[in-house]
């Protein structure tokens, strides 16, 4: 009695956006209603609403989302379902009948649980009061159908307020869904396009990153090859320079040894005639030396003779056969070694 007449609104998407948010001062209204009580969170209010509803009217009702309105809106947008908002006035005379007859009706339950994410709140709660103001609801109990493209972007599909019968409410819910199904399909298609575009961008970025990584790898390999080639060239140049320096040093040493050997003396007193068996099948050589010349001079001569034959002799020793011994002291003279006037020496190549 004295309540406004029931109002049905079902749109095909042409309804303007929901009413503007309530003035900022309204956020201070709720604390004034209960100044001593700590303010519960929206999630706690939602759970308290479901508990009190079940205690008062039983558990036969749409599956209420036990989270804040924002959470319910996100779930509806993510699952491409409509959001059904029930604004509960616990002290209104029409509320008990609405809860026991309309919200418990089999057809209403089937439509609500199949096509909607249902969120309920008492208008005495902060979240419920804020939504009642925002949606412009003036008569209770009330059901509001919304389509959320995101948590903040929504479209008002329809509102039913006041005393109702189960049949008309079920038909109104079906009509609200049917009227906006194209909007929901477009929203789903747009979201899928965005998702496909994001996947395409991600795939393109991944392919670009992989191509860039391959290019970097090829450039690194090419640079490594170039560095290796430069290093090889430098090593070859260094080896050639070292070999050339070694050759110059070797030639200098041979010239010095030629100088120490000197000219071959004529036969006569104080002269030793030495026959030497060269290694590596190079045959024998014979040379006269002053008896006062050292064994080292004979070694110098052997190295020069081998070099003249194109053979480098790095490590060798001079040996006699009868008696068998090695001439190890290069400072001793030929006379001291008993090689005057004639002797036979064998050149033993240590590297052979």
C-alpha cells in the first residue's frame, strides 16, 4: 500500500548509460548511520548478505556472487554473461513474498543461473546503497539487468521494481537477455578480436625477437669467424716473422762458425786430418784442422757442412770408434783428444 506501481523496463541496447555516480557527500552517509561500528569490506558485506538471506528465506534462490559488486562485474564481463543485481530491502513489506515466491521460482532460478551472474546486496550496505543510487532505483525489492563490457563499462538492459509475480519476472529476464543478446555477441566478438589481435601481436613480437636473436647469432658467428681469421693471420704473420728472424739468426751463427773454422790448412806438421761420417746417409767428409784447434771448431765445421747440404743439425755429438768414446769437452784441442795426425769421427744425430 502506498508503494509506486511496478515498473518494467527491457531494452534492445538503446537505453542511455546508467545514471551518474552519486555525489561525493553520499559516501559519508553510511558511517553516520552506524557511527560506532567498524566499516566492513564489500566482500564481508556480500557474505553477510547471503548468510542472512539463507537464514531468513532458506537456500532456494539464485546463486549469489559472494564478492563485491566490482568482482561480480568482472566475472560477468569475463564469462560473457549478463549481471543480475538484486537490491534487497529487508524491512519492506513486499520483500518476504518476493524472496519466497519470485526468487525461489524454478523458472526464475533456471534463467538466472544459466544466463546471469547474480549479485545481491542489502540497500543498508554501502555497496548496495551505492548501486541503488547509481542505478536510480526508487522502489523495492528490485532486479536490475546489466551488461558489462568491463568492470567500469556497462549497459543498463532493464529494471523491475516493486511487487511482482514469478511468471512475468521470468519472462522479463528472458526478454531482457533476448533484447541484448546481439550486444553481448558483439561484445564477445570484439573481445575475441582483441584477444586474437593481442595473440597476433605477441606472435609477431616473438617471431621478431627470434629473427633478431638469429641475426645477432649470425652476426656474432660472423664476427667470431672474422676474429678467428684475423687471429690466424696475425699468428701466421708472427710465425713468419719469427721464422724469418730465426733464419737470419741461424745464418748469422753459421757465418760466425765459418769464421771460427777458418781456412783449411795445408798438410804438414801440427795438422790433423779428420774424416767424419755424417748422419742421415750424407756420406763422409774429410777436413784438415790445426792440431791446436778445439773440438768446438770441429763441431762448427760439421754444422756448416750439414747446412751446405741443406740439412739443419740442432743436436749431435762427435764420437770415436776405437776406443769408443764421445768428445764432450768442446774446449779441448784435437791434440789433447789424440786426433793428430789422423782420426775417424762419427756424427751422431740426437734428433734422428
